[in-house]
C-alpha cells in the first residue's frame, strides 16, 4: 500500500513540481528558435530522438544481463534532456539557448515517443518475469499531465510574474536534485541484495551509452561545422537525460523497480561525464585566452 502511494501519487506529484520548475526557465522563443539555428536544432533533435534510442537498444542487447535492465536502458534512452542538461551546458559555457531549445522540443516529442519505444523494448527483450501490457494511451495522457502541462504552467507564470518565477526556479531545481538522490536511495533499498549485481551490470552499459552518444553528438556537430559552443550543447543534451522521468515511468506505469535501476545508475554516470566536459571546456577556453593575449599585445 505504501509503495503504491509512493509510485502512484508522491512520485508523479514531485515530477510535476520539477517539470514546473523547468517551465519557469522557458519562454515561447525557446520553441520558435528553430528558425534561427535550424542546422543545430535538427542535429541535436535527430541525435536525441533517433540515434539515442537506437543506441539504447544496441547497448542493451549487447551488455544487459536481464530483460528488465535492458528495457530500463531503452526507457532511459527514450527520455528527453532535463534541467540538468541545461545546468551542465551553462557550467561548460555552451550555447545555453540551444540547450534549452533542444530540451523543450524533446520534452514535447517524448510524450508520444516514450510509450512507443518502451512497447518496442518489451517486444524485443521481455521474458516471463518482465512481460507486462504497456498502457500506451494512458501513458501518453499521464506524460502530458506530469510533463508538458506543468511546463506550460511554469512558462505562463514566468510570462506573468517574472520576479516570482526567478525566485522559485533555483529552489525547485534544488528540490529536483535532492529528490533524485532520494529516488536512488529508494530504488537501492527496494532491490535489496540484488542491487550490487544490477549496478555492476548496469554501470558498464550506462557508461558505454553515455560516452558513445556524447562522442557521436560532438563528432556530428563538428562534422556539420557548428561552433564550439553549439557542439558543447549538443554533446551534453544527448548525454544527459531526464532520469527522474525514467524512474517514474518504470515504477508507476510498469511497476518494476528493476527497470528503474539503469536510470538510477545513469544519474551518477551523467554527472561524472558532465564534469569531464565542463573541465575540458574550461581548459579549452583558458588555452584560447593565452593564445589571444599575445595577439592583443602585438596589436597595441
């Protein structure tokens, strides 16, 4: 009973609050910016909505030892970027406007794609212990109610009361980070003795997926001659997913905590690789400043 209350009420409500906080950082221009950065937005969206789920299927088939963990990895790959990707992009001095635009677009599209991709994952990997009827229609309606609706409400509040929105946003972001830590603890407790084996198995797969997709995102961006800031944004946006949403889908709709394990492990992985990107970007900027200094002196 307590577990049901948590997965059916508390978790969706907390995700609603977190997505409301994301809406506080958005405005209509974030959805209409496609016309200003068409190439960058198309590359980032294609990488996130097509290449990432395909890579999720491939890595899951290759490295995941159980059906539930394989489905969990695909579910994670189907999720959009979240506010964390925007934060990491900001710290890495990437193109924040592009990052926010990609997050906004993917959050809208995944209402429709998550149920379909999860259904395909069950067809590909499910065994007798994990087989379940995926409620596609119900999931789409619920994803709208707990992702897109609060984002829209947050955007309205920002437009109507900007100062209040600016005050609320960092507090809700902090709540989101703390709640994610809490979710990881809950999942660990629920899985009991099995968690060590599951984390060991999922750790390799999540790291491979994360590093591979970040590398692909960066190479694609540079291959299409996007600038360093845009390339950084696409690299992070493809590599940092909304793991809280993946955990919610796994525990609330699919009622299988084991499916949530890859998302919990990924939550740690994405912060580690995100920190590496931030460090590399700061090093790159320092080197650029050193090279620019002698040129500035010579001009004087």
